[in-house]
C-alpha cells in the first residue's frame, strides 16, 4: 500500500481537493481519496491526477518529426509527408516507434487510440504497458490492391498471435474522401463491441468532393485508380454522409477526428448520436492554421477528447501541450472541461471509461503527479503550459 499527499488532487469526476491524500494498493488501484494530509503519506508539490489519454495518434509516423512542413493546407502537407515516408522506408519508421511510445509515457499517457496501416507499433505499445485501441486504417486503394481490404486487415491482425491484453483492435475507415461508402459500411461492421474512428471534416476539399465533386479529389482518386469504383459525390456534408451510412449510430459510438469544418447542424447531429469528437489542435494549426470551433461543440453538447495526431504534424506527443493550445485559443473555455477531455473524455471514447480517466476508489487509472507550484487553481496550472515534471505514482 502507498499513500501520497499533494497540494491538489484532481479526481476529474468530482471537485478538486486541496491538501488531500490518495491511497493505492500494490497494483496501483485507488483505495481511498481523502481530504487532509495523512502523516505517513509522501508529500507531492503539485497536482495528483489520473493519467492522460491520447485518443488519436499515428505512432508509426514518428520518424517524420520535422520532415513535413505545414502551413500550406492539407494537400500540401500530405504530399510532403507521404514523400518523406516513402523515402525513409518501413524499417526506419519502425525503428522510431519505441522512442515515441516512451515519450508518450513520459508525458503521463496511459492509453492511446493509435491509427496504423502496418500494426508496427503493437510490440512497443505492449512493452510499455499502454492500453487503448489499435485502429487498423483502411483506404479505398487497399480494397483495390487486396480485393477485400477488411479481410486483409483482419488476416494481418490474426497473424499476431501474442496480441497484448490491454489493447483492443478495430478496423477503421480513413476518411470520407479516401474510403467509399461500401468500404465504410464493411469496416464499421468488422469489429463489433469496439469503437472505430474516422477522419472527418478536416479540410475544405473534403467538403467540396462530397458536396458536388469539385476540388482536387476527383483528380487524385482517378490517379489512384479508385474513382470508378464508387459514387464519391454524396450531395451532402461529410457528417450527414456518415450518418446516412449508419456510421454515427454505430455502437459503441465512433471517434470523429478533427471536425475543423463542421457546421452547427452537424454538431447537433454528432451530439445526438453520442459520437466523440477528438480534437488535435496543434496538428490542425500546423497543417492548415485553423482550429475547430470548440465553443460551438461545447454549446451543442458534443462529447470531446484530445489527441496529438502524428509527429509528422506535431512537435511532441504531449497532451498537456494540446490542453495549453486550447486554453490559449479559447480563453473562455472551462479549464476543468479541458482536463476532463484529456482524461475521462478520451478514456470513455476508447471504451475504458470505467477504469481509466478518473481518481475514485476501485479504479486503476494510472496516477501521475504533475510537479510544480499549482497555486490556487489546479485546472489553470494543468492547462497553462508544459509541466516541469510528470511523475508516475502508479501505472494503469
């Protein structure tokens, strides 16, 4: 049994406790969270809180840190990213994954929603003891190449006999501009009982393709050889398109990544379907210098979580920096809400909300100490800047 006292305890599912004590059993499960400093507790200068969830990350792209310049919009970024990925090769990409996983752990991350085309990050995630969901991402060209992309993906998963217990697996369509309606339907049905994810409303060109077939995507899809395979022009926006396919009503609810260009009606639809929007603010700023309308999402009652996206469009795998980016961009946002999105919001989206994301008796969420002078407001302290030190008190 271990006891720690701290300037602040932030349980997430209740108000913060000043000068409080947490008691953990030998496995890191919370036994008690109590006001007052227990005389036998180890003192912590700072905030004790549940470990974080990075609900959207591409660990297999970690070798591309600093190699894909931003500021030119989505297509400008993705062209450079894909060229650098091809130039490096799979072995170099694979070699960078363990260090990236270790970086996420140093920043207090207990669970991830990892997007992958290769499953190459699974061994490093298992070795680090991270939990979450591995989203095996499919594009229309995978269906063209393999005949049945879903069957091909599931065969790749089945080939890993020692799959870690802490990681769920889901087939995930990439985006409405790169995955046909037929493949989206098949992908969302392939992993019952596990949430899936999709990139959506990330870029104006996506909206143009679905609305009326304008913009650059018809030419790109033709070059990939998949334009004739599907009816890409839906005559509606991406969120309504996904809802018409039954994607938003899927259970468990899906994760919708980015949603930078979502309308008020689309946000209301997402809230009604109980899907979670995963915000990746630093990545959005790097790629397109735009952010989602987060206050509108809050006003619509949307469920929110945070992710870093990949190191090809971000500097670090720190969810603390994502919190700080939101707090700077939207000063009126509740800092307590931002902390909740970084913890319980992401954990719940990944199906781990009963165990991770909050400090409460019986949970084993992973407990971290964010060291420093927290002052009178622990939420402001947690969201204003990168912490000087993150210390693990127990792992999830």
